[in-house]
């Protein structure tokens, strides 16, 4: 008899995350869902030992739920997630981060929230970050306030992780950005289709290894906000009748 496919596919883009991978897989192994799940670890053109570590860990019997995808070059934050989503086999799809700031258990909590929703096939569940540093919270609030004004939709904590949704949403992701605006784009597309956006509270921990790929200074944050604003304007123009 042919084995049933996964109910949930979880995409985790990885760029130079070798030190985090063992603990990351332990976290997902300890989780539980309403059915079988798969973990897709996307090596997004890493230049450290991420590729070797992923292949070694995925070969361990206790991590049979995991498989790795190697991209020959870095396709950007959104490009890495998209590559994982395209390879996913689950009825429901999710993504989260690999840097151990996001608890793997949050993905399963978000999935449970989808299954308990009124219409699981038209609901997107995302993390709503709590107890954050002042600067980080200020940046987040500024981002979703501007997005509400420009795109006229009720955004809230755009980059809060994880994101979980039914795979039918993929049909609407026709021209997704390859950068950090990917979260904004997916939320915008879901709301444009009339989907419900639900949240679960999450706490973002400190990053135990390495540094953030973008929030390294006030200047980098300002650059990110400026880039996001330009994309919001572009997205509004593309959505105009």
C-alpha cells in the first residue's frame, strides 16, 4: 500500500546556519501535529558547512521527516522559501526561520489553530511577536502601519513567524519578490482573496549563533524599511484595476 503523503510541509530556508541545524531538527522532532509532516531544509547557497550538515542530519533515522534542498546560489529570502514551497507535498504549507530565534513548536501550534478555524482552506495563521525590544517593536509597528495606509489592508506584524496556510494559496503567488518583502506579498495575496488572517502569540528568542542577515544596525533597518516601502507602492500599482 502506498504511504500517505504529509499533511503539513514546513519550509526552513538556511543560509550559513550550520551551528543551528542539530538543535533545529531536535526541536522539530519533539513536535507533534494532527498528521504526518515533512521538513524541507533549503540550503540557500550557503558558503559554510550547511550543505554537509543537512545531508548528514537528514540521513539519521530519527529525522526521517526531513529532507534537504540545495540551491546552487543564494536566491534571496523569498527565493529560498519559494523553492521550498514548490517542492512541498503537504496539504498545508508553512515556513519559519532556521536561526533558533523561532521555536519549532510554534509551527505546530499555528497548524492546530488552522485545523480549529472555521475554514481551514481559507485561513492563514501567523505568529504575533510578544515581549520584544523597543527598537524591534517600533520597526514592526511602523512597517505594518505604513502597509495598512498604502495597501488598505489590516496588516499586523508582517514578518512574524511562522506562516501556515492551505496549499491552494500557491496559485495566487504568481510574481513573488525574492527579498524580505515575501511575507508582505503572501499576506497581501491572501487578504485580496478574502482569506482570514489569524494569529498565535510567539516569543522570539535571542540568536545563539552568528548575526542577523539584515538587522545589523540602524542604517540596515532604515534600508530595509525603505525597500519595503518601495515594494508596497509597486504592489499597490500592480493591484490597481
